[in-house]
């Protein structure tokens, strides 16, 4: 079978360990084990460069490949990330061949297809956007918890307003946690179109809310405020990273 890369590297990535096989010629190979700390990966980079390795390949295993890729990429090493299912689907593997050696052997003969890996700036942008979405979902879950507390106190705010996170609703909720339970007074916080629903709102805010519910709402609203602030900060960071990606 034709040899595409005479000197190549296969890296089997685990949580706390890297098994690495390097072919330094058609018939000569060496297998070493490295840790996953930064210092260990830097030693791996030195070994790869000492052997004049043409390309290094690793499986896209969970998130564990990312720090290895980042460090090796910063060292100017040519890298390939391959799909684990694709490697398993290639026939001909012997049972006693280690994963790192099998990856290296496939690369050596050009039998693996490199997965697309965005630039580091793009990867960081995607990671931040994903995390922002998680925070937005957590905020929605916290709003549902607030709604559950209100229902338990027979406060039917959600029956009158379409969004309990609107400005009027938030001011009403903050007034409640400050100790105000008078429905007539709470209605004074209604703004805009909600003022047209004062009679309905008055009925909805007439409930039986006690100290426990006030304490729960206080904690939940503090969490909502924290999450909202985090989303705003991430929006700013995302804009900066988007501009950075455009200019790369």
C-alpha cells in the first residue's frame, strides 16, 4: 500500500493520558505515553518536532482533544482531527494494534479524512455563543420557578401578562419581596398597555403570599438579575469576537 506520509504521528486521547505513536520511517515506529497537563503536551510537541513529523492526527474524543490541539497548533505542528466512527469503520485492524498506532498507520497511508476544525477565534466564538444559549435557557427555567412560587401563593400574574419578565412584572415582584401584598398598590406599577387591564390585574394579584414565598422570590429574582447581567456581558464579548473573526 502506498505510503503518503513517511513520518507521521497518531495520538490516542484520554482524559488523563495520551498514547502516541510516531512512524519515523517506513518500518520504524516508537510509542510513548504522555500526561495531559500543559507541560506534558509541550514535551509531546518537542518530540514531534524532533522527529520531523510531517503530520499528527488524533480522534475528536469529547472535549479532551481541544487542549491538545490548541497547544500543538500554537507550536506550528500540522494537525488532523478525525472522526472516531470513521476510524472504527476502516477494515484491516489487528486486535493487538494499539489505537495510537492504528491512527498513525491510517494517516501514513492516507486512509483518514480530516474533520473541519475552525480557527481558534471561531472555536472560542462558538463556545461563547453555546454558553450564552445555556444561560438564556437557565434564565427561562428560573422564570418558570418564579411562576411556580406565585401559583403556590395564588398570585395569577401570568394570567394577565404575557411575559412575567417584563418591566411591570419585575417591579411588581420586587415590591412583593419588599413586603407589599396590597393588590391595589401593586397595580400602580403597571405600565403601558397593562394599565388597560387594571381590574384583571387587581384580581390576579390578590393572593395569599407569606414570608416563605417572599424569601423564595427574593433568591430567584437575584439569580435572574445575575443571569441577565451575564447575558449582557457575553453579548459585548461576542460582538468583539465576531469582529475579530471577520478581520482574521
